[in-house]
C-alpha cells in the first residue's frame, strides 16, 4: 500500500493509470507555471512546463467492513492533534445540500486513514516538491497556496490524504492565507465509478449487462464455494453490520438475490471486495 512516485514523465502516467482502476479516493492537485522541463531546467529548450496534474489515491486505511477488534483499529488512526495539524491552511468547499453518503464511507474506526497513511501521503508530498523544484516552482515563481487547485471525493480518508500531501509539499511550513480550498462539491457523483445512487439508470443497466458476461458468471460460480468457506471462517471476526455494508461495482445486491444457478441462497457470502480488504 506504499505510495511511491516514479520520476519524470512516468510519474504522471503511472499514477493516472493506477487511479483509473480504483474505486475511491481520487484527489486532483493542479499547479500551473511557466517553468522549464519536468526534470532539469534547460535554457536552450523551447519547451516549458505549464501545468502539473496529479491524480492519487488515499493512503493506507482501515478496512471499511466492520470488524470486532475495534480497539485495535482505533489505535492505528492518527490522533486529533495530527489531523488538526495537517488541516491547517486548508478549507473544505461543500455544496449547501451536502453530498450523498456512500456505502464505502465507513463508520467508527473503519474506512479511516491510518497514521501510516498520513506518513505515506506526507512523503508523497515531499517527493513531489523534490521533483518540481526549480522546474514548476522557481525563485521567480515559488510554490504558493494561490497556485494550487484541489478536488477530492468527500470521504474523510481522501480529504485527510490530500491535506497530508500538502503538508509534505509545503515542508510543514505555515500555509499563507487565503487557505487552499479542497473542493468536494458533487465529486462523489463523478469522481468514483460506483456513485450511490448512480448518476443514471443506464449505468445500472450497463453494469448488470457486463456482470452477466459468460466468463464472469462462470468464474463467480467457480469461486462461490470458496467465498462461502472464507466467509464462514471469518464469522468470529466480523463486527456488527458487516454483512450489510455495500460498496463496489456489482456488489450492491440484496440479501435475497438469486444464486448463480437460479436458486435462493439462505445466506450470502461476503462480497469479494470485502474479503479482499479484510485478508490483505
């Protein structure tokens, strides 16, 4: 789960490619300038770096699925003074009506950014500062909050992730006023592939159609017994409401859905998205 950034042009391509495959936690940080090349200034080159777009996930988090060992997961979370420290110099911009609450939001200590996640994102901010020093940010046009634009999904873990990144990017210095705005308006509808509710009925129809492709149906049928066995083995570790948490494309099914062979199941196994996050 480490957040590492490759150098030069691979940095942008790698992060954007990986982010396009992930469900949640997309934050965008945009900075513009008229600096030189991405790696080293080249006075003879006519190419000038104008803008950098960074797409990244959140840092390490606790499982979204509730587990019984709440005290352990609570101990992995950053203390309030840490969260207050990384939030300095930032301001959230939300719509007056608020954003819809997604099933992957988490409750209590679950689905939250861990202290390890804070450190990962601060380290990523430091790496970005090193990469962009003397290119995007120069003595003539230094790094300044006014040159940063941010959008984030409206989850505590994603907001805190970009706040930690900014802490590393600005090297822990007090951010000047005005505060950097983190825009979360309507981002839960168009920055994640499984908004709740979906933006249009057509998306649900498409998801259902794709999920019924023969090779997927066959694979789900093949792994169905394993899913039941693993779910049964985890029963003693699952917290209250674990079976009811729903997130991920294709996972939002009612408890009385038809089984693969058309029969009714007495008890559904945990979705693979839940099994994966609990076991990894």
